[in-house]
């Protein structure tokens, strides 16, 4: 075979590659032989051996003939103990050997350091620094080289050596600790142990205190509800769960009500303040969290017959309704009928307060940012209040860009239509329109909201078109309605602010649809103007509604509601309650829960016979 002829560098490279291949081949053969040795089986019976048990082997070797079970167990315990003792001894020997090796290595290192230090011209401090550094080996080598260089120098050159010794710096004194420095922020095992001990002591005290609170007795007023109330009083501890309470109620009611004789506690419900309480909650949980329902507190279990009728509506009430114990089957049959239509499962993350909730920390920051964005267009004092900005932020689900667009469009609309002066421009047309389209801002609800009554079913909007420029005048008339409501809200909020309360006034509306006819629904122009009222609310007066009752709704109302749902936001739709004309008793009692009879007209379940328009 011809020899390779070429550059010397190429030949060297080929030789290196050949050696690498031979080395890899040898390594592969070594691994192959090692694997073959590990898998090799000498005897046939070893092919079926799964593992080797030293204890079992020793038992077989030391046990001869038949033995009793106790003897076998005793011998097995002895063998196991002896085996463990041998393992521990071997482990201790290995550990001792490992320690000796480590000590030998450390001693060797110390010896090398001493030899290097003896040969070095550096000071002890420099040697220590070199030892602590990562490059200690390199510095040691340099020191040896320097020593050899100095030995090769001329011994007669004494002056040079003296100068070198003068240049070597003297050993610096190390800085000590300053006892006056505050070190409380540094980790301290003793201090941390004391803190942990104190923390555990406080935790135990808190647990003991809570257990004592849970063991306190209280009286709960409740009614067994089967369409009518059967009031009872029961004593339980605060730590009792809703399920345990229902079980006790069931035991006391079974003898009196036959339908309860075959049911269990999990087939019952406990409704408090229009909320269905889960069975796993305890009364202690509701008391500690100060939970509130739709119509009162969930943490108060006494009940008055006629609550919050003569009290100040601006103050937080602690009086509550009696809870209702009822069958789930009754609720499923009657959940479309008042009062069951108002009940819903309790959600601890949801606010059921009667007032417009105060802003959260995140909302406060959003209010500040929105105020900064709109400082060029908002100049009136009313538009600088937090409640003003909060309405627009919540109307757009805390999206600041959308809230800013909505508010800017509203301000443009107010300027184009001169809305700020709309209440000062009431004319003869406004008086005549009131006869055709009446409404009353009649009073204040129990929760401090503005009450408005609108017989919208008797508003035959087609009559507005008989007047010159009637459509424009009707739009102006509805704007005046909204502005009067807003003026009343500002009055109530000013009163609340003077008392140091959050300005939370909203609108409680009762809309009577009695008289709304099919012919009005078919008139497209009248329908458009009616829907404009809903769109004007969403675009220019959002989040002022606390609750709205649509009463005496005719059979054609679902058709109209189909158009309204396309305009109103889901939040607004969730605040509406709809009652048909055949359910007078239901909606009248529902209205009276929110409004005193003296504050509303007789046609809405109240006592007032006069109607006065706010000026």
C-alpha cells in the first residue's frame, strides 16, 4: 500500500486521528467485556436468582429440623440484630477510614503550606491571603521561582537586598468589631429562637381564645318556611355549623310537621337575609367576618318584627330578619315566586352591601390616574369627587382606556346639548309634557337612596310627535328627568359627606308598565325614543341605579324586554326585578322592604297620595 505523501502537518493530524480511533475502540471493548462479565451466569440455578438475602441465608444455615414459630421468630430477631450490628460496624469502619484519609490529606496540605511559607519572602498576612484566594497554587509556584532567582543573585550585592527588605510593607493590623454598631438587623439564632417561642405562645393564646368564643351559647331566631312562617328560637354554640343547626331544627320540628319525618338535614336549606348559606359554614365564621346579606347582617341572629322603619336610613343597621329553614324541594317548586325568587347562594367574595361600595386600594389608584388624564377637561367641583370617577370606572369594568373614552364622550355631549343649564330652561312645554309623561322623585329609601316612580306604561310617546319638534323636546324632557335625579343624589351625598360617610347614594326606581299596549310597541318611532332613554342611561348616567322594580308588566313585555336587553349592560340587568301584573302582593311587599310607606305612593304599596316634582 502506498504511503501517504503530503504536508507534515497533515500527516501529524492523520496520526492523531488514528490514535484517537484506537483509543475509542479499546474503551468500547473494555465496556463490552465488563458488561459481559456482569451478565455472566456460572450455574443454571443462578439464572433464576432474583436477589441475595443474607438474613434468610443465615436462617437456613443455622436452622436444622423442625422448630416452633416462637423459636423461629426469636432466631430471626437475633440474626437481624447481628446483621444490623455487622452493617453498622462496617459503616463505622468506612467512616473512620474516610476521616483518616481526610486528616492525612489536610496534614499533607498543611505541611506543603509550611514548607512554602518557610521559603517565601512574603509576610504571614500575605500568605494567609494567598491561602484564602482561589489561585493559591499559582502564587506558591511564583514564590518558589522568586526564591530561586534570589539565590542565583550575587551574594555580594548586599545593598540591593537591604533596599528590597525596606520596600516590603509591614504587617497591617486587622480591624476589630465596633460594639456600638446596631446589629439588630443581622441574623441572630438566639433572637430568632425567642421570636419563634413568642410567636408560638401568641398562637396558642389566640387558638384558646377562639375556642372559648366558639363554645359560647347564643339564641337563634328562625322560621320553618312552607309558604308561611313558623317562628322558633333555638340555643346553639357559636361554633355550630349550619348542618348541625339544621339537624337540631329537624329534631324539634319532626313531631309537628309530617313532611319532615322522612327527610335528613342535607335536604334542608337555611336562608338568611335572602342568601342560601352553605352547610359547611359555622355561625362563628359569619360572626368573625362580619358578613352581610342583601337585607341585613348575617352575623346577627336576633330578629325584630318590623325593622328599620323608624330609624335613620343613613346609618348602618345591625337589626336582622329571622332566618328561614325550608325543604329544598319546596324551593325548587317555588323559586320563581317571591320571596324565593330573590334568594341566591352565598358568595363570600361578593359584596351584598346596601350602599355603593367604597373604592378599593386598586380603585383609588385608578381614580387618581383617570383624574390626571382628564384634568384638562374637568373643571367643576362635582366632577372632581371620587364617587364621580368611580361610577365611570366600574361602568367599564375597571378598564381605564374605555372609562376615559366614555367620560370624554359624555362631556362632549353635555357641552353640545348645554346639559349644565337644562334645569334652568324649563318652559311651558315641560309642564305640558309632564301631564303626558309624569314621574315623581318622591323620597328616600331605607338605605339612603333616591326613590323615583315612573308610570312608563301610561307614557304614550306617540303623543309627543303631535307637538312641533316634539322628538327633540321629548329628548330634552328625559334629560331633565335624569338631571333632577342627579341633583337629588348630590344633595344626599353632601349630607353623607358632612357626617363623614362615604357618598354612596344611588337610585331606587319603581317603573309601572301598566297600560303599555301592543300598538305602542308596533310604533317604531315611539319604540326608538323609549329605547333612547335606556341608551342615555348607559352612556351618560351609568352606575347610578341601586335597584329597579318593573311592576305590572303586560303579556307583551317579553318582546319589549328583548330590545332593552340589547342596550343595557349586564350589570344593570342584574339590578332589575320584573313582576307581572298578576303578582301585586309580591312586588308590593318587595318594595316595602326597601322603602317606607310614607315615602312612596299608594299605587306602589305606600301611603302618599300627593305627587310633588323636585324643583
